[in-house]
């Protein structure tokens, strides 16, 4: 198993349970020593992920409190958990480097492969048109139903 911070072989394996959630971290001897894992004072995985530890001085020039939920930057650094969606903007400066190092990106790309996005979009549009067609027939709006039928046919021709 490789180190979560570098590509060396991991020799130190950490497990932490917080609020019923298990988090694991694997480190090589050098990274473990650099992070002070052998210290008796203890630490949390969030201390390691955040880099300096929960007690390090904060370097942020922005507000260190989320306006929406009241979470402080100190508490976030201590727990490693955000309080609400607005925290992402409140602590953006601190989060971007963490997200980049953990996920090798800072934006979520989605679960769908890119080549399937177009297909799913067409399928969703077809379902919408079919529902509108059913409603037009129910309302006896036959002109609108004919337009929707023609649009459905064009959509099916484009898929093929």
C-alpha cells in the first residue's frame, strides 16, 4: 500500500472513528515522522489533512466564522467537518489546497462518464416530450400533440 501523501510504501496505518465514521490514513515512515505521528500528545486525521494541526495559528485574513451556521475555522480544523454548505465559501481559502491534495481536483466532475451525458440528456428530453404529449392528448389539444409528436420523431432520428 502506498503513502497517502507521497508514493513511497506506507508503513504507518492510522484509523480514527469520529461520529460513527471510520477514517483511515496510510503513511510512509518519513511522512509519519514529518507529521509527528509518534508524538504522545495525540492528533486527529483532520490535523494531518489540514497540515498544521488544530492548534496552529490561523493565517486566514478572511472571516474565520461561517455566517450561515456559526462554525469557526478553529472548530473546523479540530473536527475536520463542515457545518453547512455555506462553509465551503466561508473557508474556501483553507479548503482548496486540502481538496486538491486529497482528490487531485477542486471541482466535482460527476459520476456519469462524459460520453453518456449527451445520451442521458436526450433520454430526459424524450421523457419530457412524452409527458407533454400525453397531457396534450388528454386536453384534446391535437395541434400541440402533433408538434410534440414531430419533435419526438426528430429527436429519435438524431439518436440513430
